[in-house]
């Protein structure tokens, strides 16, 4: 479960005008529940929900599974479900249910990792790739990790030693006191930070640390195997696999990074960089947008929804105030009349 997990067909959950709970698969919407549900949380490969009686259920695109009929807190990522019944933390991974601890407090579910506090031994723990790891036993009150990405995290031990957990191993960073404010940004297989000791801009990249700039950077974010950062001159840079290059030198108005995509604006023009290509998306800055995997969906100038998928632009609707979500490489648009548009493999489907 590293940064390159193959996506299954997955789910696209919706609630239609009859209050039926559906998922779009194989070109049409199929029923999950015909009774109203209380709520749902979905990732690329699964959706967990509480039915009308409060039972927690899960649908993975193939079958519906009963998880528990007890009151729960639950979180979902693209691949994992974590849920607490009182202090007991349980999980679902690839069809298997298991218990992580009977003494949990806080927990966090990401794409390939579940992080949790165990109050019995006062430890911070992580579940990753079918195994549970004890990261640190604390003599003070428990704290969740400093920063958590999709498959790695940063945490502090008793001596304020910052450490990285990645690929089942722990790597030491440095010891800093609480007055030395260190801000980490964590993605998939990579993280970045300004090092207060050396005053350099550093990355942890697949098991090794590198100084990629000799001065601290103004802003920085990590994606899936790459880092984007803004220097003191306002220029935007891209780092991946030991090499960096300039994305923009026009003084970006704003920029963002998630998963495989970088977006930014230059003089109101909206650009994206993905798979080695820079593309002008629009000649205006969208009011809102969403990024997931290699998909960008955004509000067009009429208030409708457009999408950029696989290097292709798609106009999905010009109806204003339509809601939209991304599941895997597919885009779901919910219209005001409880009808839906799904963009899949370049084809638009409607119910």
C-alpha cells in the first residue's frame, strides 16, 4: 500500500429524489439501500454509512456488509474504514475486520495508514499494510502525530525528537524545542519542512533526507512523490526524484497541491501541472475547485461545473450551484433537482 495502489472500480454514492441510497457502477445507478440513511462517508473504493436504525454498514462495490449495530464513530479513506465502539477501535481492510485496540482515544484514517492513541500503554500506534506498529511510549499526555500524510507521518517522542514513520520503518529528524516552530507538510512517500537548525528547506523523500534549497521557503506543500514550494521572490518551484525546476516566475496569486496535481493562478489565468504537462485551464480564477488523484473539477464562469481529466477538458453543466465530488478518476455532479451527471472515461452519464 505505497503511493501506487491500483484503483478498483470503486463506488460513487448518491441519494436520489426517492431517498434511495445508490452507487453508480457499470454505466448505471444500482441500489444500496431503499430506506433513508442517517449519513455516509466515502472514499474511492468503499462507502460506509449508518442506516435508518443507526447500524453501520459498508459497501465496497461488490456487496453490502453489516459492520455493527452499536453506536459508533467512524472514518473512511479510499481503502480503509476505522470505527470506535466506546474505547474499542476496529477496522476494515480489503474485506477483513479486526480490532486494533480496546483502549483507544483519538484516531485518524488515511489512505494507507490508521494512526491511534492507546491509553493502556500510553502509546502512539500506526496500522500499515496488515501490521500494527508501536511508534512511541510517552511519559506525558498522549498527542497525535505532528503531521500525517497518506502513507507516512511525523511524530515526537519524549525527548522532543521528531521522527518519520514510513514503509514500516522509523527515521529520526532532529530535536527541537517548542519555541522552534516547525511546520511539516506531508504527502505520499514524501514530506517537506524548513529546518530551523540548518536554515535550509528540506525533504524526506522515500527514506532519505535532502536539503533542496539553502534558505527557508515561504510556502510549501507535498503531493504524491513531489513537493512544490514558493521562494522569497514569489517564484514557484517543483521538486521530484532529486530534481527541481521552476513552474512559474510571474508571481503566482495563489497555488495549491493535492495528490498528482498542482494548480496556480497568474494574472487571473488558472493553470494546472500534472504528468509532466502544464495546461492553461481557464482565463479566470474559479470560485472553488476540488482535486483528487489526477482529476481537477472546478466551478466554471457561469457557476456550473467543468472537469480536467487525463489532459482533457470537459464541460459537465452550466447549472449554477451544482455540487460535485471526485471518486477515483470519475467526477460526480449533483444537480438541484436531485439528478446526477457522472463523467467516466470521457463519457457523461445521467440518471
